[in-house]
């Protein structure tokens, strides 16, 4: 029998995908013929790349610009990303610190492989995106999940980091805005966390893939403002609507660049050349205007969904300030969010994601709803959920 590596014992199944498969199977069945499934379970924008981006990809293909790029990415793309930080956040981020990657997942893998030794502990909030802790496990590290609640906006704070820091702690892996909660870390608190980690000789990695989709000026700042030692992970998938193109980037301290580049050369060679040429068009004025229109649309969807959930007893205790998720407490209706989600999938034909994936402390109380769907679909989904909950189990 083929023996698999022991590290796989520390990487759990991705239950989100189990739910997605079940919802898709039910959606194909006769039961959904008259009432099609509404999918609010997957975190993918319903918008695709805008025309300038698609046209740029076509030009790259027609022109034969499909060969390998530099491992760190096309120089013009790194320059465009640098300019975006300057315009959007008022930050000077040297293009040389930017590494273009095969999605944010590759960036997270590179960061963890470069920094985490066997047995090193990395502090993370509970709840948080499950794959982030599995990147730590894949580097033979240990993700330490610290319980958080509404009072902390479901995020770590400096006091919690200081209290949990131990002999084996190597750093923190944060996400702002967060999946599954849509909440961000207050910039002042982020600064305190960075200083606390710095004083202990650790690293701070911040997953900022939803940063472009911030709705509150108070929270829409990059952690890069707190020093060159902060490692930021970003992506073209969410704000830039390029999920299937598998393109992301990371901003690293200058001292870390050689290690990251060496790993990337061996693991990936480079990100998709066609996707990189297409992404250059993301920063054209026409594209940015479209992305801002879409950001306003996501905010309007949030403002529809959150009050509706609260009114039906699915309490969202912290208003999402970014991304496109609502983290709702279903304990008034069920003792198990897993059973609750599958019950509503069958009765209301609305697919939600139970909290099991996202943490270990009270996850059974929570469901995640993605409002990356049209207003019309969201209105119908809220009506179905209200009807199903009013009817009882």
C-alpha cells in the first residue's frame, strides 16, 4: 500500500467543498426543478473579469506572449501594483518587494515554507479561513487557534497575542478583512499587534485578499503601513474578479526576497504569463471604475442581507466591513450548524456553509453566508429562509 506523509494527518478535509458537492447534487435532482438552488455557500464573486482584462488576455495570446516570465513576475505588473498601493492607500511599496504568485495560495505557501520550522507555532484567530492553518501544517508547523468573539470583531488583538506567545511561537497569521466574518482589524490595533510580534522577534503575515472590498474607511487600510517587516498576501481573485486566473502577489521585506524567490523558482517557476498580461489591464481607469461600481454593489447586498438575517433570528453580531460574508449565529434555531445548513439546503433550497471548517471553539453555533450573488437572488433566498424558519424544523 502506498504510504502517505505524516503531515497529512494535520490537514483536515475541506468541509466547505463537501457541502458544495451536496448542494450541487441536490440542485441537479428533480426536487429542485421548480425551485432552483440558490448558492450562498461559495466565496466567489458572481462578476467575472471586466472587458479590458479579457481583451488584454486575448492580445497576449494572439501576440504569442505566453512564455515564462521572471519568477517574481512581469516588471510592468509589479510596477502597476506598486502604483495601486500609492493611489489607493497612500503607501510607497517598492516594486522590488512585490512577488507575483500563482494565486494567494501560492503566496501563503511560500511565506510559510520560508519562515516556519518543524514544530514552530503560529498564532491565528478562531474563526479563520481553514486553508491558512493548513499552509502552516504543510510546512510542519503548528497553527494555534485563539478563540475570538464579537467584542474582538472575531480578530486577534495585541493583548491576546502577548498572552499566548510561548517559547515555540514563531509569528502570527492574520486576515483583514476576514473569511468567514467579513471583519477587519482596526488599524491602531494592527499596529499594536505588529509591535508586539516585532519585539518578540517574530513574523507578521497578513492575508489581505479582500482589502479592496472594504466598505468602511476606518478599516480599509493595509497592514503594510506598519513597517517593511510586515508580509502582505493579496490576490487578483476577489476585488479584481479573476478567481479562475490563479494570480496573486505578496509584499515581503527586502531581506526575505531571496528566500521567497528561490522557493518560487523551484516550486512554480512563475505565475501564468497570460494571466499576468491580463492583470495589467486591471489598473486601467475603466477597469478601476468598474471595480468600484461592483464594490458599491457588494455593500448594497450586505445592507440587504444582514438586517434580514437579524430579523429572522440568525444574528450577525458584527457588521461585516469588507469581503462578502455574513457570520450568523444559528443557535436560536439549531444545536448544530452542520445539520442546520443541510436542513435548509433540503427545505429552502438555499446553500449555506456551516461553521465546522472555520474553527474549533463554538463553530457549531455559526453559519457563513456569502452574498456574492445578485440582489434578486439574495432577496429570494431571504424570503425562502424566513419561510422555512417560520415553519419550524
